[in-house]
C-alpha cells in the first residue's frame, strides 16, 4: 500500500475529498438537509480545507477576510454583508453547482448562488451577475416557495423578484 506521508496538506485534502467522507453522501441526502449544512458552514479561507472558498474557487477570497468563522447563511441573510462578499458567495455557489454529484447537492448549491444574488439586489440594489433581470426573475421563481428552503431565504428571494420586476 502506498503511503500518503509525502503529500502536502492541500494534496491530502483533495485526496480525502475524492475519496469521500464516511456517512451519508449527497446522493442520498435530502436537499433541505444539505441547505442547512451549507448555510451553517463557517467561512474558511484556509485553502487546505477541501470545501473552503479558496479551495473551491481556486483563488484567494480577500473580500471575505472579515467574515472568517461566520456562517454562510448568516452572511446571505445579513443586510450588512457587502456586495463584494456576496459576489464571492455567488461564485462559490456556482462552483459548487458544477461539482455537485447529485440533484440534492445541485439544489443546495443553486440556493446559495441565488441567495447571494438576491441579497445584493435587495440590500444593495446591485446586480452581481451578467444575467438580465428577466432571467434572474425566472431563476428566482423556480426556487421561491420550495418547502426545503429556509423561510427567511424564501422571503429574500421574493423581495429580489420584486426588485427584478421594478428594474426590468
């Protein structure tokens, strides 16, 4: 058997991500559970941590430096979270969508993606995506009212749709 002693911490983290962790995998977990888990995940800027923002995005995330340790869900729903931080969270959600191994994982990552966009629209009246307001409204409409989305986020998504209607 080959040893992993010669791997650096980033290589080892990637190996563990590929191998998967014990317990239930994303494919057999409901979207609601994955959304809760994702929203409770603290912001980490340690690139050696497999699901950290720098590891997933492949770049430093200086815009989130002041939020290390804070829960992602709190940042999405907090009006004080800046536009740059929301942009980084949107990019993180987009990368997680691409990496998703199941529909439940894809759904949870999509909620993060649109939650970040919604927060920028509602709290800052800024668009952090190239999509038109019409396309954004379509995407938000597909999520609003889903029973597995936290109520506070459903409210934010509804408000973002109203911003899209005003702007479009």
